[in-house]
C-alpha cells in the first residue's frame, strides 16, 4: 500500500490554512472577548463547566445530544485529532483528497496514514468498496487500521456527501472494526441548508463516532482557536474520552480564558451570531457559485460547491496549455496559478491527491478585496457580485481560466 509520505516537492513547512471568511470580527463577539481580556489564565484541560455546557447546547440543537462528561474542548481541531490519533493507535485512513492537516498529524505520531478514494459525486467520505479493499490489503500486509477520519461537509471539495453513501461507508467501517472521527467543522456553512441533506455519522452510529467541530468554521475567527469533540456514550466512549484528556494534559492544550468566554457566547448562538453566520454563508455561496461558473465555462472540472468558502478545481482538460507553460505537476500548478490569480491556489498534493494530478483549491475570501472595509461592504451589500472590487476579481479569475482554455485549444494535437 502506498502511504501518504511527504512528496519531497515544494516547501515542506507549507500547510494551506483553512478557508477563512475574511470578514471583520462580529462587534458583539469582539466586545465579549474584550470584556474578558484581563483574565490571564486558561480553561482546565478539556474545558470548564460553562464552556462544556455551551458545547452541549450547540450539539443538542443539531440532534447530537451529549452530557458534559462526553465532551472536550481544545485550542483547535488539530489538538483534538492529535489526541484522538494517539489514544486510538494503529493506522489511520483518510479520504483522497482530504483536509490538508489530517494526515500530517498521523505522521507526526509515526502512525501510517493511507488515503482511500472517494466516489465521483462527492468528497470527504471514502467509497465503501475502496475502503473495504484498503483495509483488507493493509491487514494482509501486516498493517493495523483502526481509525477512519471523514467529513460529510468537506474541505477541500466543498461537497456534501449524500446519506446513502455515508450509510454504506459506515457499514463497511464498522464491519471492519474501525473507529470514526467525523470532522463537522463546515456543517454550519451549507449554501442551501433547506435543499441539502446533511446527516452526521454520529446520528447513524452514535456508539462508534467521535464528532470534532472547529469553531473557525462558522463561529469564531481563526486566530481564536477553539474546537469541540463529542464522544460516544458507553464504556468505550468513556475510556476514549479519558485517554484524550490525558494527551491534551500532556500537551497542555488549554483554551485561553478570553477565547473561552467568546466561545461560550458563540456556541450559545444569540441572535447577532446566527444573523452573522447566515449572512456570511450567503455571501460566500454567491462568490463560490460565480467562481465555479467561471472555471467550468473555461473547460476545467469542478463539483458544484455546496458548503464552505472554497471550491476544488481539476484542470486536466486544460493540460495542453499547462504543459506549454511548463506546468507538469500540482506543485508547479500551485505556483503558476498563485502568481496568475494573485491569490493562494494550493495544489491538490497538499490534500493527499496525486502530485501528477493538476488540481487546486480556490478560496472565495480573496475575491472580496484586501481591506476590512471592502470586505464588510461585501457582507452588507444586497448585490455583492456587482461591487467594483468583486466584479474586477471575478473578471480576472475568468480571464486567467479563459486564457488557459484558449491556449489548450491552440496546443491540442490535430485530429
């Protein structure tokens, strides 16, 4: 089996950040943090009572009830995934592609990480037959697969896995004795929440799934790290919760008191927070749809974005143009498009895709402008796509991809 070892190509310390909303901090949230700024300490490991109660309430409203003794809070989802990987042990399975930060944490702990292909319709959840084949081949070669990390609302593909696929994959995973970690960071960013069915794996298999939610997805700025883990009920879940707390203690992974106060406010979802979240999702849905139209019209491939603040683009149909520009792999494509677009375009190899595959993730926040004032204007505008800065950015994106389409036609081999 091929492991997801570093490619040895490109800056080894580069890890593309999660797609940010790019907006000024919600004033009410900033006021809560400012009022707590004099608190110099940190929460207890795993979170204090108020933070745990707020996290439980957040889960209850999403059909994922849990008592405080089944919840842990840490300074960001990476700390939780490190602790879970260390506590569960064995080999780690992740989808191909997947969030850029998943596999490196397994390697950090010297745990083999293996990518499993996803089906054509969506990312984030492995194809069930490919999962079974991967697990059986690993065991035949002496491996010890124990943990599957997945995301129904996905980074990097911005897709939402259908419930029927999720059900088949969970059946396969449980049949092979795997524990599942469901990264639900992006579940509150559905572009069409009434037309998209999102089902948590924990609703299907509550005894085998740990849910991790990083609050940077919808509730907190990325520089205020806080994330919640919800553990299964029962003896196994209690033991896993205890082992995770041990690891978090060893890491001294505690949430700063001012950030915890802000997290309690955000998790409680008062009206200012819910209004901002809804407005932010609407804005990025419009930007993502416009960017998607531009890249598809130029001949690139991209699944329609259904969540988040990004889209995933496959430029294979434009390969003749890329070759003519000296672009032969995802790292070179990353460099080429980042320079041409004037915005980050991390290659698919950052997300576990093959280095040879010409794929990139594009984020929508850079399309709003480069100042807080311009971005705030986008948030409050009834027609953000008509604002001069946004219109100019989308026109530039369109022209870059249209130029590649035209170049590809010129360089195509005659038939």
